[in-house]
C-alpha cells in the first residue's frame, strides 16, 4: 500500500503538488546527508530491514533485504480520532487544531525542530559502530534503528514543510546542516553531541536516550496540534524496538559479565569481558545525560507548552486535573548549599512529571538486569544513580552530588569522578575488547551473550546483513 510513490505516505501527498515538490526537493539533500553521515562502510550491503508501509496494527511493517540508501523512508500518521478535543491546558475541551494556531506558531515550530534534530543526530553518533559489531544480528539492529531515526526525521520535516511554509523549509535544511559534536554547528540537545564509539555506549543510549524519546513522544502525542499527535503516535510504534535493542543489549552484556565473574571468581575484565563496575559507570553516564533531556525541574517553557495545549504529560488521561492551574508538586531543590523541600506550581513542574514516569520505566529495566545477576548467582546489583548526579541541565547543574545524591565538594568530585563515570582506561578497555567486526552468521563476540531469539522469526545464524 502507498509504496509506489517516490515518497511512500498515507497523507495524500499526491493531492498537494506544492508540498510534494518541496519534499521531493528536500529528498536528495536528505540522501546526500545520509550518504555522508549515515552508517560508514555498509551503505551498499543488503540488510534485512523492516520498513513501515502503513499504520494498521496487524501489517504496518514489511521485512526484506534492502540497501540502506534505497530504504523507503515514508510519511505515516496514525489514523485520526473522530472529534478529538484538546485534552489539557487553557484550551482544554476545544476541538484539536488541524492547522497551526498563529499565537503558538513559534513555540510549536521550536518543539518540532528540537524533536527533529535528535533523529539525524543519533545516526551521526552511531555511524562508525558497524566497524566493530559484535555479531551480524547486532549489526542489523543498529541499521534498523538508524533507518528508523531517518524516518523520524522525515516525520518532523513533513510537519515543517506542510504547516510552516518557508521558514519550515529553512528549518528542514538546518536539520541536515547541524552535526553531532561539531563545535560550530552542534546538535541542539546535550546528549546528542556525546560520542558513541563503542557498543556498550550504543546499548546504553538505546536503553536510556531512546527512552527519553518514548516519553517526549508520549507527551507530544497529547498535543492539541493534531498532525503532531498523529505523527508521534506512529513513531512510538517503531520506538519500542529501539528500546528493546538497548535493554536486551545491556542485559546480554550483564549476563556474560556474570558468567565470567563466576568462572574466574574475580572480575570479568580479566576474562575478556566487561566487569560489572564498568557497566555501572556507563549506566551512570547515559542515564544522567538522558535525565538532562527532560529540561529543568522548574521550567517556564514547560508551563507555557502545557498552557498552550502543545505538549502534555505522558498519558494525560490518567491525571484528574488537566488544567493544572492550581496545586503544586513538592521537590527537593538546592538553596544556599542545602536541599530544601519546595512546592512548585504544577505547570512549572511538567518536566518533572515526565521525568518521574521515565525514572520508573528505567527502574523496571534495571530490575530485569538484576534478576539476571541473581539467577547467575552473582551478588553485584546495578542501580540508577540519584537524579541529582552528574546533571548539566536544571537546578542541579553546576553542583556536585555523589550517585546517592549527597552534595559533595568540587574537590571530592574531581577525586572520585572516575569511580562513577567511565574513565579513559575503562573506555579503552571496552573498545579494546573486540577491535574488529564479527561478521560470520551466528557468531557472537566473547563479551556478550547471544540474544534469546532472532529477528522476524529468523534463526540466530541467519545472514542478517549480506557482506559478500
Ligand atoms: N541540552 O525550561 P528548560 C529522541 C535548554 S529524544 C541542551 O529547562 P524545556 C531520540 C532549553 O532548550 C526526545 N539544552 O527546558 C532519542 C532552554 O533553552 P532556552 C527529543 C537544553 O525547554 C534517541 C533552556 O535549556 N524530543 O527523540 O522545558 C535517538 C531552559 O530549558 C537541554 C524532545 O526533546 C539539554 N538537554 O525542555 C533519537 C521534545 N534541556 O529557551 C531520537 C521537544 C533544556 O533558554 N523538546 N535545554 O533557549 C522539548 O520538549 C524541550 O525542548 C526540552 C527542554 C524537554 C528538550
Ligand atoms: Fe526517533
Ligand atoms: Fe529511537
């Protein structure tokens, strides 16, 4: 269905020739970006990928071999909900907007651009990982995540082109011009400028940073701007696989580390694995970087997004009060060097509501990893550090806390940070575990356990990427 067009879509692109032309002009620029900044070294290989072909729950995806530059990046919106109403904020109860309300235009564009910017950023961050993949199964999953982040970029570019005219088109060009980690033209949000140059970082990123994506998308799915809601609802369908790759990836590392710890009676590191202490440090890093992506604990921006009906809370319907004009959320905030309990007006606390749900979701994943450790008979347990630990956004930025959330001095932070975050030596160890890609079907790197099953019902030794 819909796949005959140059740009597969379920938005009737063919009936809007101006829009179609604009997107067809952007398409070669996207491809040039993909070829320059996308997965290095594998662009001409056949990869067993799923492609979105529609939005029905039973048959939305199609699996087949495809060369990544030939991937059919399409534009898909979830089906409209009849008589949908704005579910929160000052315009609560009014019909949702099918066009951009003039008074919210700039704010809305900015939200869409910020969301859109993360998608190509992640592809750039991950572009060299293929060179050191631990198996063909993992290589394929990396590329699956990459092409779908490319599609998420398309999703946001569609909104910019369709609803914002000229300045939308300019923003769409900028999305291809910024570069992750580039000092002059960095990506917008902090975590998306961090290097991801080993696979443990990749699994942590897909576990923790893609999960921020899930929560931000859930909040945008509540939007009173209906096209944004429908787009993000469909993006969430794909997102589940990204988090699966992260959670099971870390889980497999943990499992192997536990086995090696048992075998050696000491550290998995000496046995060619990742020791659990190092896993914990990588977790601390990516979790704290991802917490930053929720913005400040107390935020006027967030209050404005909410009041305007542009960005709600995840699963807004589970709250009783959708206007949130009265009431407060209690938070421990730093004041004169101490943590003081303060009441923050609900609307200004919206980022914290979203972060609360995220923290719980992360904890469920950590619990599953700890179950693996328990079953392996290893006493080590992984933990999420305090939300105050290693923060660079919000009220805790610029202050220092240990992983338990106790305030510490600058001097103590400098002395101990290598105990809590990956040191240069830890990074070198992780990178050094496996300098070359493992590309024999069914073979797995020593430092990671095999997955429980293959993709799309295929066996583990299936040729997920054809390298010949
Ligand atoms: N880095 O009021 P504040 C995904 C800025 S991930 C740098 O505290 P606000 C994906 C902020 O812009 C999901 N700057 O926060 C995952 C503001 O700047 P101005 C992406 C930051 O605005 C993996 C100032 O600090 N989607 O999809 O409520 C792979 C004060 O801001 C950061 C979205 O983010 C940061 N971490 O919240 C692929 C949704 N945090 O106004 C994809 C859209 C804050 O002083 N974005 N700042 O110039 C938003 O909803 C909001 O922009 C944020 C920030 C939640 C990110
Ligand atoms: Fe995405
Ligand atoms: Fe994702």
